[in-house]
C-alpha cells in the first residue's frame, strides 16, 4: 500500500498547492456514482450527493471527519481489504453510514452497488481532498519533551508531512539531531521558514512564549498552526489554528469516569462534585 504522499498522479487532476480547495470530481468519479453503495439498509446511496456541484463548499464537520476515514482506510488496506461497504467503514470511523456517504459525496465518491467502495481509490480521493498527495514541510518550534516526541514520530512522513526544521531558544540544544533533523536556534525562524517553504508550524513551547512565536511564524509566511501551548492564540484572517490540549482531554475523561463511578454506587454527583 503506497503512502498518501506516494499515491500515483492522475492526469486529469489539478492538485491545489495549498491543499485548501476540494478538487472538482473527475469523470471517473461520476461514473462510479451511477450504481450507488449496496450496503444492507443503505437505500439509494446516490441520494446523499444529488446536489454535488463543482466547487461546492465542504462543511467543516466533513473536513474534520476525513482524516478519521483515512485512518480507517489505511487500517483496511494494511489488512489486504480491497473493497468495503459503507456500514463497515462507518463503524470503523465511529459514524453512521448515512453521514459517511454524505461526507464522501463531497468527493464525488458513492461506491458501487453490490460491491462497496474501492479502498485504494478511496484512499486516493480522501488524500487528494486533504492535500496529502505531496509532502508538506513542517517547522516545529520547541525542542523540549513534546517537540522531541513529535520530531521522532515516524508516522508523519507516511501521511504527507516532513519535519523540515526544529527550533529552540536553548543554546545547548542547537546542533543536536532529533529525528534526523538538526536543531536550529529560534532566532533563525524567519530564515528557516523561507528556506524550507513551510506553511505549517507546530508550537510546542510554554504558554508564555506561544503568542510571540505564533506572531513570528505568521509574519514569516506560515498559514497553518498546530498549537500545543495552553493558550488561545490570536491570529489574523487567513491563518488556521488547531489547538491540542491534553490536560483538557484528560479533564473531560475524568468527568465521565466520575459519573460512571457515581452511577455504579447509585448516586449522581451534584454540581459541586462535578465542578471539583
């Protein structure tokens, strides 16, 4: 199974260099739609995408689910699965089949009645929509424990991302190799962004430094930021920020764990307990 970044180019595809635009469905995609997906109980799979139009905006919720579908598709491909019904793929992704079919209709993909979706081709379609048919250079700012863990993670390269630079303010870390990339001093940030052509930046610095780092990344030309700092970043229009806060996720899990524990005891925690 080729990686997303190594998927074969199709002569009738005009890939957007920014990865922002959802490609116009191909003629081959439309041909596949005539039969629909024959998963039991699905009904007419074409109905979810009858309003498919070139350039139709893709909902943010759909965009957020595409990586989940791609992860499920990779797992199927690694098991040697060639085709998959919508209900099976939906179960793997944790959504209902009607929502999955509607999401995939934005890509011009409906499956084939009596067969389902071609796994490799659907990997290509989702990867193309997400802009993963190329390797995106990524700059990580912060070479602490989190930054090092991200830089050493080998899964990025197979999903269309290449760690092109790591920067830190600690002079003792400068020159040290992490994940095969030498750490540069954060004072070189603008030069590094220009040299690598990076439009994606990862902020893995303490909260007190995050906004200043963000401002420099944006001024240097970075338009997409993954923020691990415990701070809400202020960015201008045209810059996308995704925030990852592990402590918040743990707190949410703690809330649900507390409720389950109370239910086992036949009690429901009061407001004070919940707030605690």
